[in-house]
C-alpha cells in the first residue's frame, strides 16, 4: 500500500516524507496520526492490538500529507448543494494524533486563504468556491452510484493546498457535523447555518414517514395477495364432487311466515 501511495505522490508532485494514517470509524481526528513512512507498520501493529477480538475487519486509510491552507466543507441535503464554509488546522507533530493540532474556524480560514494569495477578498473567495463546486458535484454523483440512491445528508470536504489545488479529504454522511458559524453576507459576521438543525430534522422525519407509508402500502398489498392465494388454494383442495354437490344444493328456505294475500 505504501508503494502505491508513493507512486501516486510522485505522479502529482506531493512530498513523501509524511503519511496520514486514519483508522475507520474514527471521530474528530482522534485516530488520525501523522507518521514517517518507516513508522507506519509499527503504528498499524499497535492499532490492531487494540481492535476487539469479535471485529471481523478493520479499515485503515493511508493518505499523503497535504500542506493544507484551508478545508472547504459543503453540505448537501436531499441531493441539493446547500451551505458551505471553511475550516483550517494547526500542524500536528510527527507521531502524534491530529487532535493535538486543533481546528480553526471560518475567520481564521479566511485569513489563511488571504495570506496564501488564494482569496484576498469576498469576490475572490466566491470565485474559488464556484471553481470547486463541480468537484463537490462529482463526489455526490459517486456517492449516489455507491449507495444506489441519493443520500439524504452528505458533507464533502475538500483540502485546498497553497497552489489552489483541491484534494478530497472526506465525504461523510450521517456522522458529519453541520456547517455552523459560516459567513453571513447580510450581517457581515460568521453566524450562518445552512441548512439549520431544524430543517435537517424535519427532512429526516418527513423521509421516515414516507418510507413508513410505502412499507404499510406494501404490507397491505401483500396481505391481500396472501388472502387471495389462500382462498384459491382452499378452492383447489376441495374435491370436485363435493364442490359440485355444494353448487347444486338448493338455497335454505326462509323460516319466516309466508305473507297472506290480500
């Protein structure tokens, strides 16, 4: 795996002195470490020793280390691109978890982008986001193909380096945070949240109700088919002579008194 990663780094001009090792199902950078290539095997052995015995498999991702200026995070709800925002990170020491590095917010990310000459004002920032939007849409298309349906909620994270190149950091579904504290053009402060928690919760409930309704309709239709099949099976199991005799049997006479003629 390291040989493939080094070959990929050579192909796109990325440095190979550091490798980012990420354990699957990790959260908040807790199981993401910056390592030298020669320490990866030792790190994996220590990681595997802590995996529960009952676990049938564990996923570990090896990534090239990108000298990130800032990370663009774009939220997608019901297949539509919604709000986006920026985050940036400190530098973790080699051999340490990314939790140590810490994450910085929208304001610090804008400062980092301006210092790198990538977006020195609001107009350039909007232009940068528009340039990266097709990449986000491509990741969404890939997610739809993988899932066989449109994910209701998705967040795509693109790492932007000093040259303005974008690298896919993650695509996260229900485990992803909403983008809060993003820039609000109306107020000029970082107070925006698009979509809001209330809107996402309402969308989830609406989808659940739709799915429950479809399941109920399918269940009712299935019960109807089973009842019809049961009657058909019962009819086929009745002997022909008995069925004909039942058909020929006269209807029962009414027990009520005959009305007298006037």
